C-alpha cells in the first residue's frame, strides 16, 4: 500500500509503542478518581516516554478555574499526582512536561456549553497537531452519560478528521438488566 494512503499503524513488534496524537477531554476532571488513578496513569506513560508530544488534556467541569489552578490541583502533594504516583521516585521533569499540556475549560452539560468546549478543543488540536483525534473520558456519574453523548453530537464533535473515542470510567447498572 502506498505510504500516502496508509494510516498511522503501531508497530506490533514494539512492546510499548508511542501513543497517537490526541486531545483527551476529561468530563468531571476535578474528581477524586481522576487525581488518584487517571493522572498517575498518564504520568507513568509520560515517564516511560510513551505519550506523543502531540498529546494534551482538557479538563472540564462547572468550576471556574484557570489552567494553572487545574495543573496545581493535579500535582498537589496532598491530593494529586505527588501523593498518588506509583513509581519508586518522583520525576519532576516528566511531571512538569506532562502538566504543561493540561488545560481546563468550564462547561455546563448543555449544547451551548459543549459548543464552547468544541472551540477550545479545536484550538488545542491546532496547537498540538492532534489530527482531530479526540478521546472523551467520562469521569462522571452514569446518569450523565446519555446527555454527554447527545450534546457531543449536537455540538458537532463527530465532524472533521481523526478518530473520536469515549471511555466510561464508572460502571453503569448493577447487572445486565439494569445496565440495559
């Protein structure tokens, strides 16, 4: 297949391939599980050199906080990365590089809020050359999943180049019947 028509394919012979470029949008970014699990996992990937330089995080929530306040809360010694990392030693340089790519945008769970959020994602996509790849991470209660998906669609997130993926952090339902 000519190189111009191939997509980026991860080399299966590599044990730990570099991630594809993308913007990761975290809904409910100020939550406890984001700080305890998600950010330390991203930090591990950064320490191991597995995150693309074309990767950024956009945290969302109802809070009106700055990018710097968001980064500080994610790095906190008491409730953030410095408290919950799982490595033998803390790599300050890897932490700073990772957190420099963290951004925050306040957004309500409605079409207007998501339309504004799409503008921020588009700006980050340009800045980080993420090729339109967006990973949506739902760190919210399951009752919001339907509204999140519907408003992502109404705001036009499905349009354009690149892939779009959704990760659901929390289980929904207690058994098959209630999950359905």
